[in-house]
């Protein structure tokens, strides 16, 4: 017998094959593009009427049949009726969370409201909407939304982070209309069948979170255009989905065009519309007019195999974009046009390396929660632009967009800034029961497909992530395998698949990694996982590489909170630097652009750029390097900027030098061993600033204690570095990060002394300069 709180509500998205292409369908129509278009639009943003109610969450999660609709309408006491008097209801601006927001960075800055709310709004359609096909589009509603228009039930959507749509042509009329939305947001931890389900380290906002609007088209129109770059030579696969949402046969002619763009143009950061950034049309062979005939209510896919001559590649800080335009004509009348921005770029793996446009790249990233204290998770073009211009100043080349798909505009902006992204669906710390339920309910699969198909053409997205820090392994592996097989066989989009597993659940041997392209772990050694930040991280990644020797590893999270009273500001810097040093030793690409054939860490992602709210409201999360106001920086901020300028400023993270002598033997004039130290003197002064590491090979059968490394120059000025602990009873390589030391002193080094406890039995076997720590 099923547990009582597992709902029978069904997933609403399905995949259909048309003309050898997989097309997503939802609510009886092909899943559309949500990239904004210059069409007839009726925004429903603004003032709505609202009434909170105590929702029966079990009822909200039940199968939608006529019995459910009839009973819900009856229990609503007339709320769904156009004649209902809502004058005594409160007013609420939409899009905006239902949760009250103080606008302050404080505990209870966002009200914890996880329950039901009714929303009602009137809108007017004038003559221009006559004889049009009308689609209602909503970019995010949390968590379950049921819709009525003019007393008639339209449909529902489950899932708080991904867009959805309905055909509402038959529900609306000329003149005044009334839309009613029933929202239920079951509290996290009270059910096992929602996504998320656990009491997460982010906030459970209720309501209509993102934009909601009506879009009008002719009966035959362009639903979406999906573009996949096949290589860096300009070959692209284009699939145009055309829908006939009428009861008549219709013949239409498709005319395509491709435009280049100019990132210096006025609209580049001022308008999300692809149409506004078009520059010059490019002559393209094979982009010929095509005429097709569609049966009543038929959807067709028109495929093009095209080549863009001498393509400008989309890359880090080089946001070379193109715009694809498709026009539909019926006889001599243009009935629709659709624009989408896209980029030519490839992303793949080569053993332990991630390669962007065929070049190995080290991804030096930061995470961002899409949340503001005045607006919660409700995003706008201007707020998103503001965030990512600040993130661009951090000198990162990748952004992890938290634990959930972000607003559509987020990835349009990242496209235009030339910053890569990793997007994830919110399977946060799932356990066995959660995976069991989702294999039956399939909402996790629906969310993944909605995430992919709503952002299909975004060159900035290079990785899809399947989950975060889930405990269950066996079912997680099955789930990962299912998604990997689906995307690789049914709708190849040329992206990599990863996850964000916790390093201690179960550990480096995690078998759920096997189906994935990239191994992703959150690493909190010395905080949650035991050991210490440097030693724990180094030991873990070395063992992970031994287990998975031919796959890249990325760190998807590292860091620590700073505390609201600023008591951990120094600790935040310490943890950041310790973990980062361990990761950089094994990096696949050096800051100088040297490809490290022995490296296996292909990326790291600091958690996070800005502070954010957490759901239980016992505290607010202070792991950001900036406060929620986006202005107040913490001490970590400048360390981070300096480090990431070093990592990305010269080569943007790319490996441009394939063959390089990684290590240089130091020409030792004299080695003096005394009690408690070993002193190396050199024939000639050595410029250590040319290297990244001083590598010291040591052997100690008994002690794990650290060493003190003193570097002296010809002017007898010196600098000292205290190492981390070593591993006893093996030859252990100690890496001294030379860029952290005073360059003026180490530029003409003539002596290095390694000191330790005088009673310690230790061998200092070798000392070298290296570019990579492996």
C-alpha cells in the first residue's frame, strides 16, 4: 500500500518523434520557446487580487480529473467564477513571491509561507486579438498551479522553477476576461513526492515567481527552433517546429536567415530580444525556401543542415553570437516570424580534460543564487544584468546557477557576456524514497526536459547537472543513466552531463558517477566531511582519480559561511585558500595556459557570489563573498578577484601550450643537513617567479607534521611558508605555491631551508620547480 502522501498527479510533458526529431509536448501542444519574441503580447504583470487559504496538500497532489475539478470548484465557494466579488481581497504585485519580504538581510527577511493562495485578475483583449491563437506562458510558479479562465478549467503545472504554457484560445474572448490561479506550495519535509522535498539550504518561495503573459500568433506559427553546433567549422543542425493549431489544412512557406551580431551594439545588454541584436545577414548555402502542408492540428519539424562560413566561435569573454530568423508566409502574407540567438561552440571531454572549442579549459567559477532581498526569486532583465556584470568583474569563466534552473534571461545574459554555465534541477539531498517515488511519478524527468528544452540554444550552458548531494546511490545511478541515455540518443544537444554529489556520500567510489561525462562533487573537508580542508580535499581527489582515471573531475562547491556577526570572516578566507590550493595542484591547465597531461581537476566553483535566505529561517546564509545588497564586500572578495585574475586574465582558462617542460631541476651547489633542517644553496640565483610550485619530495616513517620552508635571496631577505601536513611512510610531494609569496624576494633566490622538529627522522629527498603540482 502506498504511503498516504504520495500523490497521483501526473507529469504533463511527453516526447514525440516527428520527422526523425524528438519534440516535447505539454498540455496538448508542442512545448514552445520561451525566448522573448516581438509578437502580440499581453503581460499579466501588475496588480492581482489574492486570498491565502489553508490548502489540503494531499488533494493538490491528486490526479486531475473532472471529479477533482468539480470538487475544487465547489470547495472554492465561487472563487473561480467571473462574478465573484474579490473587492475585499488584498492586492499583490505579480510576478513576486507571496512571501512577505522586508528587503533586509536578516532572519525572517523573507516570510516562511508554504501553503495555498488564490490569485485573480481581469484583463482586456481588443480587436487585434481576434482570430488569433493565444498561448498562456508562465516562466515559473511554485509549486502547483491550477488555472481557470472565464469560469473554465484550463490545466495545471507542477514544479517551481521551469516554464510551462497552455493553449487558451477557446477560453478567452474579446473584451474583459478573468483569470484565476490556485497555487499550493506544500512545505518542504512534509512530503516525499515533491521536488525539492528536503528542508533545503535555499528558500521555498510561494506564488507566481516569474513572468506570466499571453502571446498571440496566427493559427500556423513557429513553436521553436532548436540549433545544435556540430563542430567548430560552422556546421549546425537546425530543427524548426511548426504547429497548425487550426481545423483546416494549411500550406506555408518557410524562409530562413542568419545574422551576425555586434556586442558593442546598444541593445546588447539592454534588450533580451534576439531580433534587436541582428547585424548583417550572412549568405548561407542550403537555407532555401521550403513549402510544407500541415493537416489540421498537426505539428511538423523542418530540418536544415547548414554551414556558417568562417564562423566566429562563441567563447570565454568572446560572446560571438548569431541570430536565426525563420519567417512563415501564407501566399504573399507573412503570418509569423521567430528569432533565436545561438553560438558556434563545442564542449566535450578528452580523458581528464574538458575541452571548449577543442581546447582544454580550466573552469574557474562561482555559484549564484537567483534571489534578492526585495524581490525574492523574482528576476528581471535589469537585476540579472546587474548580478552578472558584478560576477564578470570576479574574473570567473563559469557560473553554477545554484540548485535550480534560473530565469530564461539568465542564460541569455550569460550568452552575451561570454561566461559558461552549469544548470541543475533541484533534486537536493534525495534519499531512497524520493528516487523511488520519482521513478513512478516522473516529475524529475519532466523538470530535466523543461530545463533543457527551454534553454536549448544557449551556448553559455555547457553542462547539465542531474542533482545535488543525494545520499541514495543505486537508484541515483539508474536515474543518471536514464537521463544520460535520453539526452545522448533522443535529443543530442552537444552538452556534458554531470552531477553535484557530496564527497562523503558515499565517497570517491560513488558508482552513480559511471554514466556521466564529468565527475562533480561538493567538497567540505574540515567542515562537514572530516579531515582538514587541504589534506582532506587532496586525498579525496587523488583517490577519485584513481577510481575514475579517464574522467574529468570538477569541484562544484567549496567555501564556508562568514556569519551574520562577521565572526568567521577570516575563517572564510582560510577555508577558501586551503581548498583551492589542493584543487589547483591537480588542475588540467595552468594559469599560463600550459596543458597538464597529469592533471585531472578540470574546474572548481566557489559557493557563492552573494548571500541568500534559507528556508527554515533560523539564520540566513552568509557563504557569499558579497552581502545580499550586492555592494558590501567581505575580505574574501579581494582574495578571490586577485586569484581569479591570475587564473583567467591571460588565457581565459584555456590550455594553449600542449608541450612544455613542466619541471626544472634546481642546480644545487651545496646541501647541508643539520639537526632540524636541510639547507639548499644554489650555484646561481634562481628566479622562482617563473614557476607555480616548489616541489619537495619528503619521506617520514612516523610523523605527519608540517614543514617550514624558508626562501632567502641574495640580499638576505627571506620569506617563510608553512606547509600542510604530510602523509607518513610514503614518499610524499609537498607543493609550495610560489605565487602566494613575495615576488621581489623569490625572484633571485639563492638559498632554501626546510625546517622541522629537531628530533624528527625525516628525509628531504628532492627539490624542484614545477608549473603544475602533479
